[in-house]
């Protein structure tokens, strides 16, 4: 990606769409914003499909903001 913010923007949009949330800020805990755990698996699968990574469950569980997920995806691309 050429724009370093593009991935984060896409992740925010994915969280909002799957979680059916009006808005999510990059540093906001999306569960506090109304995201429900039943939507976690669809979110995980969408992120893996969109960014071509396999996200370990234990790392995904600890990522509670879009910024956390952005960093996680970036770290997986570097491996």
C-alpha cells in the first residue's frame, strides 16, 4: 500500500460494517463502541481475506482497537 493510512482506514471501515456501528475511531476499543463478540469471527475472516494474512487467535483476541489490528496485520506482513 502506498498510503500508510489506507490500511488503517480500511480496517476502521471493516469493523464499522461488520459491527454495524455508526462510527469507530482508530484508537477506540470497538467493543466499547458496541461491537459484539458474535461478530468477532466474521471480522477475523474478513481481515484475513482482505489483507492476505493468517491472524493467530490469541493475538486477535488482544487487539481491541483498529490501530491494534493495523499493527497486527503489519507485523504479520513483515514475517
